[in-house]
């Protein structure tokens, strides 16, 4: 891309040159002998850098709105249906910020609210007086208000920079929420009613082969669940039936027992896919295994998991996956169908693991053709791509294109790897390669 400029002739290269100066800040650490003076200067630099981050976020908000308006205007002038004017814009913002499409949606919504309804908040952000997260809190807590009422909150809280000085995140949120309730109690009540519709349960990986199980519930029910688990855990500890477990451990075990009817420490009867190399499963290798959608797990933990399942009454199925021994890439399976059949879809899921859009790690929901089927693209693993629903929808927007390329650096080092190039309507390109699979056992050639 050409090096353009924004504002007073400030170009991306100008910003990157300044970035190189920031990256050159010396890390004195323990080697410093300057004493308190050096420490004081370092603290001042930390504060200045924090203000710089906030000012950069403010500039990003303004530019984000400009990008969105320009793309929308171009599609409108080209006669595109109004329903498609916004398609893929949030994904472009996420890619530009090296973030997920979901975060791109958040960035776009924040930018629109700040530039349209909250000029004082935006001003504090651009001056470095207010962090991006604090600005996000103010936008979030006033989202249910009309534009006029939101401007009143903006005026009362951010016209004078001293109002929020020294306030913590919870205090800022409470101040905004209190003003919102005063200005439009009915809107706040409607928002609360809509919030109940968003209740859900989610899971995400955690370190040490653990997982975070979360439940978004109405506050009264969430507190009730937690209080019940705590009460019963305290009872078990008081009666000596905790078997040396802490209160937190007992609460976690009670949650599992009451959800799936399985007491600690029995193994859960669940269907879980584990991708493990033959060397790790049978040869004692330490090459980590993979749980699709959750990430790597230690080989020893995977073997223990499989061993315990085999020893119990749990059904265990072993399915062979064939991969190249050089890089662990799964081999292709072909089909003449337009939709990816179950076996081929499973292969793509195992190869890609999560959505292939750069910086998006959402679960795969759609199996898409890199070269569209209507353009002659075959239904194969090579032409298949795992995407989340949002990214697949964004990819249908005007000006988006995906292509398969077998070499990412021109040297041939990554030839034959399933590399996909995403091209956005602004002409920017981003490349995505699937994660490596656990390498299979290498066999010696017969002499």
C-alpha cells in the first residue's frame, strides 16, 4: 500500500518512525545506578506513554468512523442494497488493529458513539486524560439512552477533566449508570429486561490443562447459585467430609456433581476429540496433544485421560488421521458435493481448529469455499476453510476476496502449507496458516 497521510500530513511511516524511537527506550532495570532520579524519570515516562496510548485510541476512533463512513458511502453510491452497506466493515477494523472481528465490532461501536454523541469523552481520550477502557465503560453504561441524554452524561462527567480524576473503573461505571437511571429510568429498565435474554454458559481454555466454565445469569440467580455452593461446601468442611479439599475445590466439585451427576473424582462421560501423534500415544513422546477448539494439552495428560476412559465403561474410538511427517499438515479428502460432507468437514475442523481469519480464534461454525463454488471452486480440503459465522458473513461483503497460496515468503519454505490470503476492500492483505498438528512418528526406510 502507498504511504498516505492523515491530519496535518502525519503518515503511517511517520508514526512507525516514532514507534521505533519508543522501542529504543533503554531498559535500565537493575543496571541503573542513578537512584531515585532515574526512577522518577521512568515513572514520568510510564505516565507519558499511558497518555500516548489514550491519545492514539482517540485518533483510532476518529479514523475508524471515517473509514466506515467512506465505505458505506461508496456502496450507497454504487447502488448496493442498504442491508449490505455495513457488511465486513467491523472485520476490517479488527484486522487493522490485529484483533478479532468481535473486538472489531466493539471498536467500531465505540468510535461511532464517541464521534457522534460524546465529544467531551472523545476530547479527554485524545488529550490522554482518559483511557480507552474508561471511555468504553462510559459508552457501555449509556448505550440505552437517546443521543440527547447521552450528551448530557457526557457533559456532566467529561466536560471537566477533574470529575473523573482518581476514580476507579467501578466508580466510573456507577456514576454513569446512576446518571442514566436519573435521565431515563424506563430505558434502563428495558435494558435490564433485554439483558436476561443474553444468559448463556461458555467455556474457554485455561493454563495447566484446566478450563474456565462461565455462566452469564441474572444477578439474583448468579448470587443464589454461588451462595448455595458456598453454603454446602462449608457444611462438608465443618462435618469433616471434605477429604482435605479447600472450600473452592469443594464448590467446584459440587458444581460438577450437580450438573452431570458425577461425584469427585470420577471421570466425566463426555465425548471429547483429542488429536495426538502415534509417537505420543504409544511411544512415550512429550509432543503435546490437541483438543480442537481448546488448545494443546501435555502428552502425559492426554495419555492419562485416554487410559482412564479405556479402563472405565466409557466408549473410546480411535480414528486414524494421515499427515505429512515433515510438518504435520493433514492430507486432503475430495468430494464433488457443494456442501462439505461430515468427514471432510471434520478434517477441516481438525486442521484449522478455530476460525482462520487472522486474530480471530472463535469456534468454527461454517465450512467455506476459498474459491467460491459458483466460480468453479471444488469441495476439497485444499479449497475448504473453517470460519466462524461472523467472518463468513463479512467475507461476503463487496471487495472481499480469499485466495489459496502455497508460499508465504517467496522462498518455498512454506510450500504446500494451506496458506490463505484475505484481501479487504481497502486492498490490505492478511495471511493465515493452519496450526501445526502433532508430528507423527518417523519410520525408518527398510534397508
